[in-house]
C-alpha cells in the first residue's frame, strides 16, 4: 500500500497525459460559444466580465477609458513643469470617464492626504514577520491588517441598504489608496534599510511622496514613479489581480479583503512577479557570459534557456499580439534619461534578438515584450536594487485600477461570480455524444 502522495501521482500523471491528448484530438469540439480547448486554456478570450476602467486590444494595446498610453502621457495633468502624468489623474479618469483638470487632481491629493494615518497595529503586524519574508507577503498582510478600519464591513453589519453599498466602499477605496504607499515604503525601509523610516512630505504628489518615503529624492526618479504608477494601474478585468478583485469583491468582501487577495495573485511569477524574474534572468546571463553581452551571445543564451524547458521572462502575453505600449513608454523614458545605461542597453538588445527566435519556434502567439521586460532596468538605474520589491511597486499602481473598478461593481450592483465548472468525465461524454450525432 503506497502513501497518499504516491497514490496521487499514480492517478494524476497518467490522467494529465490523457487530457493533453484528449484536448489535442478534440480541442475544437464546440461546447456552446466556446470549445473544449477554451476550457483548458484558462478561459482566455471568453467574455465573462464587465470592467469599465480599461480595455485591452490585442493589436492596439491598453486603452484607459478610450485613451492610449501615449495620449495619457500627453493629456493627463502633470506637476508644474513636469513631463509625466500624475497617477491621481488616471484614477479620476478611470472612475468618471472624464479627463481631469489639474485642480481635480489637487482635490484628490488633498482628500487622500487627509486619510494617510495608518493604524499602529498594521505596522506591528508587519514587524511580527521575519525580516526575510518576501515583500509581497508583507504587503498582503499589511493590507489585510488595515481591514479593521473597513467602513463597508461596519456598514454591512449595521444593515445598510444594498443600493448604498457603493458609499462605504468609496470611503474604503480612498483610505486604502491614501495609505498603501506608506505601507509599501515602510516594508521597503524595514526590509532593506535597517528600519530607518522616512517621514512623508505632504506637499508632494502621491507618486512623488511615495518615492520620497522610499528614500529616492532625485527629480528624475519622481518622474519615473509617476510614469510607472500610471502605466501599471490597470489592464482590463481578466488579468489575475483585476479578476481576483472582481471575484472576491463579488462576494461583498470589503476592498481590503479583495485587494489583499489580488496582491496574492500579483505575486505569482506568471503575473506581477515576472518583473523581478526578468532581472534575475539577465543577471544570470551576465554571470555566465560577462557584462555587455553581444547580440549573438544573447541569442545563444536564449536558445539555451528554451532548450532547458524555461521561458524568456518578460516576453509573451495572454492577449497582446504586438509590443506592449507600456514597454515602449519605458523605452522612451530611458532614451531620454539613461541612453547609455549598460543594463538598459541589454534590455534593448534582447528586444531585437528575442522576438525572431520565439516567433521562429511557432509555439508562441506573441513573441513581443510586455511591461515587465523593461521596468526593472529603470529602477536599478536609480539605485533601487532590491528586485524582490519590484512587485510591490506594481501593486501600489494596480490598486488605482482595481479599486476604481470595484467601486463600479458596487454602484452597478453586479452579482456574485459563479462560473460553471465540469469534470473531465463530463467533457469526454459530451464530445462522444456530439461525435455520435455526426
């Protein structure tokens, strides 16, 4: 008699091979408006969510309320004399569908500035963790700890009318957005800077103050944070972090619970964690080949990576079929402020070399870089070398989009999500029945 694990392996591995063969032979059998292959492809492309804040087109890229990233960089309000958009303005745009004025942004800054007091027990909860705890784990726990202040949870306990659900949700959303840069900066300084924390500068904008609390007061880094926190904010509703917010929020979990769950999804290497995996991969390549590898050496290393059954991190996307416009925005920033940076130039050389190789394999629908392929190199240029923290930066930005979307879920009264699932046995029987009918 084998152990439970051995018995599971005896069943699971043969069934996995059987299912792969089944999908290969029957993938195009329709099950309504979708096919057998769709069921095993993570529901990619199946429309099943309503998300007002942004829409991702496979060929055009992301549009926030109809505006492309180049248009956002041009039209969103900026600090006086600034060159990059203010993320608070993007939140206004996603929430209302209207391009804000600078005064609109100042109003948001004042509103959020009055909400920045993080309860002491939140920091205590983070401090209770080992210093070696991954920053994303600390971040998720810090968000959960703030849930004790949830206005929605309090109102629901007291018996609020469902048509008013959006109101306390709005208060939670604004409190969360006001506080998470403080929580994220606390985690960074605790983990990497001996707990030497930096007091906020309330006169700064949301992104600039975040950069300051991290400990990076270069004007250029402020600009990078404004750009970074804008372009990572939303990517329609089907990505893991956005969908998780929809899903958990649909159970009427408050924004803190929904966003903490979303951050657990963002921490996965196939989602937000990819930005640190890109840097790890480049560093491993440099350790093996040496600094400033040639394009030929990069190509050889890519082939070796693929031969070893690994992916080239930062390349490929579930929806996009062109270079991610967020990659292009970062590339343009780098050309302006750091054109001679060694790591940045490696990123650009990978961009020239990788797509033809990946496309030539015929196994990938999108051989082009996504946002993660470039972001880490920009952060490293300014000395933010702790790439385990990069996904926390992503999370601070993503809060803008998913919280705006959650507010709309509440206002529209969207129901609890409950997609139908089936068994492999059901699929086999259905396919057999369809084939029998001819």
